[in-house]
C-alpha cells in the first residue's frame, strides 16, 4: 500500500506538469491559413493580400499565419471563389465581387454603367451596399475582412474620340449581357470575347476598342494596337478578402479581434495603393506613346444619359434592399 502511495505522489506532479504543458501548447498552437488569389503575383491586389498576411502574423505574434497563393495556385477560378470558400475548399480568398454575382446579384452593382464617377462616389456606393455584400457573403458561409477597388476604367481606341458620334460603329469588346446592352446604347458594335482573344482580334481588325483599366492595357501592351485611352469610369470593380466562417469561428476571440483591426486599418491604405497603381500604369502607357486623357465631359454626360435606364432595370432583380440602397446612393451624390 505504501508503495502505491509513493507512486501516486510521484505520478500526480507529472500528470499536472503534462496537463500544463498540453494547455500551453494548445494556447500557442499555430493556425495556418492559405489565401486563394486568382490574380498574378505582381498585381497590387496580390501584393495587398501578402501584406495583410504579414501584418496579421506580426500582430498575432505568429499565432495566425496566412499565406497568399497568387496566380490561381490553389486551383480556384476567379468566378468560383465564393463557392470554394463557402464549401471550405480553401479557407480564405481575395475575389472580385462582380465575378461572383451568381451567388448574389447585388455583388455586381458596381458594373452598372456610368453610375460611379470617381473614388469619392465609389466610397459612397460602398457605404450603401457594403451591408448587402456582407450579408450575401455571410449567407455563403464567409466573412468579409476588407474591400478594395480596382483602379479607374478607360475606353481604349484606335481612333480619337471628341464627340459621341465618334463612337458610332466602333467594334468594342464586351463581357456579358449588361456590357452588350450599354455598348449598343452608345452606338458601338458589341463583340463579346474572352480576355485571351483580345490581342488577336485587335490585330485582325475584328476589334477597334476595349473598355478596361490602365493596368490591363499595360499587361497586354495595347500600345501595339491602339493609340488612345480615354478615362470614362464606365464601371468599377472591387475585391473582397473573405474567410470561411467555420474557419473564423475556430479562431480565438483575441485572434478575431486582431484580424478585424488589421483589416480595418489596412483597407484605406489599400485604396491608396489602387490609386497609385492607376497613376503608375497611366504613366507607363504615356511613355509608350499612347495619348491618355479624360473622356470629354459632354461625351460622358451623353453616355450616362443613354445608359441610365439600365440602372433600375438591372437593380430590380438584385432585390428590394438593393433598389433602396441604389436610390439612397443616387440621392447622396445628386445623380
């Protein structure tokens, strides 16, 4: 009996020490999360994701380690990102809202033509629609951390544009039904095609112009085919960084609070990165001999007038909340 008592006296401290070690190990266990990023490694959204991951690691003292995987490394297509994160195929992702509108039509509101003129108006649109976007993402089992826009948009053309009549008959690339609708309303000829087909179409004469950003124009070396770029801001597009809700709930409250704070603090910085990327790409296009300028105001005003009826038509299927948010936005900017 005495031997058993002595053994108990020896085992109990060991058991307590083991329990304390396991508790300590559990508290400091490292959480590793990979971020699906469809964009190339040098795109500013990819760099934003990497910077966010680095800051989270530092602020959580290495407890949460996020790793950005650009260039579609994790095998998730851009337009399948919401589904993939929802189902836990990947724990996190940087995704374009409009490309995932099949999961909620209001995600595409930024693509209503000529609705948003500049970054200030875009901030107002985000103020009205962010609750809707976050709600759609929550229904898709994920949480929005930060939302950042792609830069300003242009009409790139082979010939100069001084009036709305100069657009008549131009064969312009389109993406979908909405783009085709408003291209038609502007007197241009819509030609729907993928991004990979553009350069060949420009070279063969099947295409006269492309509505896109300066970044895309640089990436595809549009100066080899077109001489003019007119800033129109005909649409906008924003990316959201999201995390699967099941993954989110496994984090400690302290980790969650830290990640939310980092996202909140970095989002304005990322907006400035978007603006800086725009300026850099415009400078590069200019250096290659392209004429880059704002589209004449009279032309933009006429474009907006012709396409404005599409706002209500395309917002209605987004739901009553989207229609109300759109009305509130238009009142706020007097449009």
